[in-house]
């Protein structure tokens, strides 16, 4: 049965352009945060809020109403652009440069990232009907975005309030970041001196500052802490204390690490992380693979039917959303020609790019495409069931798989795995968008077109941002300013798969073994425990992450998580309405200011 909103415009020029502009603004934020802490932020809800506020203002000057469907196309475009980091920009691409020295030009890098991401669209097209229509998987993030869109149009005043809060938080974070970058000496020295007074630790001569402890005035980290929650925030603090407060002094005493300059205020992060990354990466890899295995079991285990039909012929899915059988977007499909044409063009481009850019043999390059489909199915089902993208685990699985296909070839290991893992990651992101479109009754063909424009925007802007921020990856990454934990993980796995464990010092191997056993035991126990017990168990990926980023960042994220948790207890209504907006503003504001400051310095030096 057709509803009034079914006749509203959807794939309009202004919807695409709005999504492109918002996506171009939000993409640098994810590149920046990805290189800092290895995490990114889902920009769908921010794109919805911003576009609604913008076009509501334009309506006062005679613009036509900005409807739910146009907003859905806008958020599809913007979120596809912002999720471009799954194409390899904050992991395999810089890892390749650090190992081999090969650095791509902006145009070549953009073509590569676009080809990988576009192949993800092809996989999503192939899986849409099975995952969304037949099996009706929940895809919680897609449902949350759809519900936000509906809420925005039902409560317009609150949407403006949330946008105002988001923009205010963004301005505050940007101002603080610009003060730190363009006005050195205003904040950082005072806080560094506070940390330096901590004195010696573990019997070594290292101060707290040497061990990277301190109060980092980063609202981005506060914002991410608010987003990840109290369990992950506390786990980061625990990881920082164990890694930098206990293991680092012990390793210094035994000569396993190289201390830095003799200065109580200096940070020794660069030398210390070369040892700590081994147990840290081990915890992240073992935990993600164990969790991945449980997620596959959960996704494929026998279960009750996921939908029920009511007396009036309405299907209710797991998320409680109602989808009519004859609703636009349900029966409308995507032509088979779109899939086969996309596979030929985009899949072919990914194969050609592997061969021509990285000189990978034809067979591994070709095998990357079917492996992408297999991993895409797994990623889509896990995300559809749990809402948690297993991208880290998929990257390791694909690296191991291609080591078998092309042994002792680090370039083939990284970049074929980039295709397989990146395609699977992009596919799961896009299926969330398609779930939103299904619930808002948007034609999936319109969304596919929007996604293509989105990843094109993300590829061009994301690669430019990466090259602006990190002109010399070999010197700048895995440092205190740019810890790049995802890069460290991909690099470490590639080197171990190429050279073997024998190249790692024995004491580091023992640390890896202990870390692996602890991660495995705690992850299995957590998965087998009831939810009320899981709440009190540490997050192993967060503890592992704390080993490979400065302790000051972990402390800041813990503070953000603590503040958000206290707010949820003291002012639950306000916290539910505005915490995410404040956190998103902090993340976007500091990221964009950081990128802007680097751009300004580049222009001044030119």
C-alpha cells in the first residue's frame, strides 16, 4: 500500500551534493582519528542532523522541504565517504610504505582506494536481498539511523538543539586544538610538568612523562571515550597502567627497551612501543579472532524465525521495525546487470590495480575477488546479527590466507589482503545504509548511486588528507603524535608472516605467549558468561590498544567514558539526548582543526 511519503523525491541533485559536501568535511575526521587511535566514527547520524538543519534554514528562503528520503540519500553519500578508511588508508597502505618504502601518488592512491571500496559495493549488491529481505537481519546501526531520521522529522526542535550542541562542541574542540598547534606553550608544557613530577617507577630512572603518562588536553580523546563506554574506557586505563606503568619499567631494567634522552619531561614512546607492540598486537589479534569465531557461531547457529507476520500482513523484524511486503524498496530490487557490470568494472579495476601498481602476480590478484566475497558474507552476517564489524579480524584472516597463496611476499600479503578485508568492511558498512533505506522506503538503486558518489568523494578527500598529514610515513607513524595502532598491527603481522617468529627477541615472544593465553581465556570466558557478568570483564582489544598508544591518550579516553557514564546516572534524559552529539562534535572539531592547522603550516612553508 502506497503512503504519502512514497511520492517524495529521493535521488535529487541537492541530496547528492549535500552528502558530498558533508562527506568531504567528515572524511578527514575519520582519517585523523584512525591514524591517532585506530578507530573511526560512524557519521550517518551526524550527516542526517547537519543536513536537516541546513535545509530547514534554506526553507526560510524559499527552498522546497527537505524530506526523509532525500536525507537518507544524503547520509548514504556522506557515510560512504567517511567510511573510506576501510579501503586501507589507516592500515595496509601506510604499513606497506613503512616496510618497503613504496609511496603512492595522490592520484594512484585514490584510484586504488576507490577500486577496493567500489568492489565492496558490488558485494553489498549481491548480498542485499539475501541479508535484508529474506533473512531480515537486524543491522542495528542501520536501524538506529532510520529511527534517528524519523525522530528528527517528528521532533524538529530537538534536532536543532542537537545540531547546536554538536556545533558548539566542535568549535570548542577546534579552538583548543588550534591553541595547542599554533600557540605552543599555552597548555602542553604545564601538563607535561605535572606528569614529570611523578618520579621514578619500577626502580628505573624513568619519570611518568618518559613513560608517556600525562594529562593530554585532547577533546577528541574525551569524545571517543564517551562513545566507547565505561567498560572500554576502564580497560584502556588498565592497559595503560599494565603496559606503560609496569611492563615498560621492567623491560627498561632488563635492557629489553632503549631509553630516550635524559630529560624528565621527554617522552620515550618511540623506543618503548617497539617492544610493547608485540604483546599489545597479540592481544588485539587473538581477541578479535576469538570473538570473530564466536560471532560466526552466533550468526549461523539454528534459531527461531527472525520475523513474524501480523494479521494485517506486516512483517516485523528483529529490531522491531515494520516492513510491508509491498513497500517500495522491498520488492524493488537491483538489476542483475548492475551486479555483473559492477563486478566486471570495479572488480576488474581492483585486479588490474594490484598487478600494475604493486606488481602482484595475476593469480593472487584474481583470487582476491572471490575471497572478498567470502569474507563479505561473513562480515555482513556478523554485522547484521551483532552490529559489530569484525574488520580487524578479517584483515588478519586475509593476511594469513594470502601468505599461503603468495608466501614471503610482503607486498602481496598486504595489498591482496587490503582488497579482501577492505571490500568486506565496505560491504558491511553499505549494508547498514541499505537497511536504513529499506526502513525509510528508499529505492536501493538510488542508494547504490549515492554510495558510488560517496566513495569517490571519500577516496579523493581521504587520500589528500592522509598525504597532507603523513608526508613521510616511515618517520612519522608509530610515534607519540601518530601512534597508528592499525598500521602497527598490519605491519607486525606482515613481518612475522614473512620472516617468522625467530626475528622477534625471545623475551618479546614470551610476552606474546602470555598475552595470547590471557586474551584467549578472558575472551572465551566473556563470551560464555551472561551479560551481567560480561559487563564487569575487561575489554581485551582495549587493553591491547593501550599498549600501542601513549598512556596519556588512554587516560583521556577513560576520562571521557567516566564523564559520559556519570552523566547517564545523574542526568539520564539529557545524557541520552546530547552525549553522542557532544562526543561527535569533539571528534569532528579537533580532527578538522588538526587537518586545517597542518594545511596552514604547509601553505606557509610553500
